[in-house]
C-alpha cells in the first residue's frame, strides 16, 4: 500500500497514493499508516483525494488507525470523492471525523499553508 | 476455476455474467468489470452505489460464507432493466445465521469512546441503505442473494 508522509507546519499529512482502500488492502493500509506515523506527535490529515472507492473494510481500517493514533492525535480527512463521502454519510462516520473538502482547507484550518 | 467472464459480457447484452473464486483481489476485479458493464449500458450513474453494495455482499461471502475454505465459487449476474440494476449472487458456502438476512442496522456511534468505535458491521446496513429491494434464499447447499439498485 503506497502512502506518503509530509509534514506541513503543525500537522502530518498522510497521502493515499492509490485509488482504492478495500478489503484487499485494508490490512496493508493499517500497517503502512502505522509505520509512517509512530513516534510522532500532533494531528494527522489523511488526504484521500486519489481514493475513488472505500468499502466497509477500508472504513474499518481508517477507524483502526485513529485508534492507533490515540485521543491526543486527531485524524482528519481531506479530499473525499463523492463515493467516499457517501460511505461516510451512510455510516455516519462523518460525525466522528473532521472532514475537509481539500487538503488546502485542512491545512488552513490548522493555520498552515500548503507548500507550493 | 479462478475467474470466468461470461461470453456475452462484452457484447451489447443486458447482463454481465461472472464466476470466480472468492478472494479480495477477485472481488476487486469483479467490481471493476461490473463498473465497465454499467457504463456501457448507460448506467454510469449507478456505478458507485453498485460497487459499494456489491462489494459488501461479495466480501461477506469471502469472509463469512467461505470462512472455512479459501477460494469458494461465486456466480454473479448483473443485469440492467431500464434504469434499474438487478444483482444476483450465488455461493455454496455457509448459510447466513438463521438462514435469513441480518438486520440492516448501522452500528451505534453516538457517545461511543474512541477505542470502542466499530471497525466493522457496516456491510449489511450499507447494502440495505443502497438497494431498493433485497431477498435471500438458502436452498440445499446454496445461498442466493438478489437485490436491485436504481440509477
């Protein structure tokens, strides 16, 4: 599972560089996310801009990585495509996670401008 | 048997017939083929909903009906009927509990502590929320799930 980590001011941004988080990769997603974000601090923005498909296994792995981060490190979601936003709405997970329309909006909310 | 694509699937016919061994990668492949089929039938508007509900149904089969063996057979037919997508899935694994559809309730999230948030249990509720009608039948050693989705 291809994830990248960038630090933008006070927040870590984890970008999913693949177009699906489904049952085939849910465990890989969790492992890759954990290895990028352990021993760090602060909020994490998960940039889902490339993700066109998220199933309930993928959603479960997003919940799992928020548990890994713990109470002190909120996981925020950015750049949801319509199909992904729909899953969040139907499951009401949009009430659990802060959701930003774009990565820039997420960074602006933390008082950080994205690197050019 | 790994993955068979019905001969008529690529022609301009109203159904897409696939049979494959249940596995996460084959589920993914099936969803992509069904998405292409819907696009050719002018039903691209239903593609996301079908992918979500069908994916949940197929993953359930892979994880639960075939919990005791990997790669059990799945027979899938997706057909267009006007603006409606009809989905028929047959597998030969374990029956659903009590041989009936489970309640389609979304897991509770209100006032749930972070560590108690659900990581699963959304599948049937998602299928129920997306589909217009749904039926399940256990006959001999066969599970037959059918549901329809409006585009």
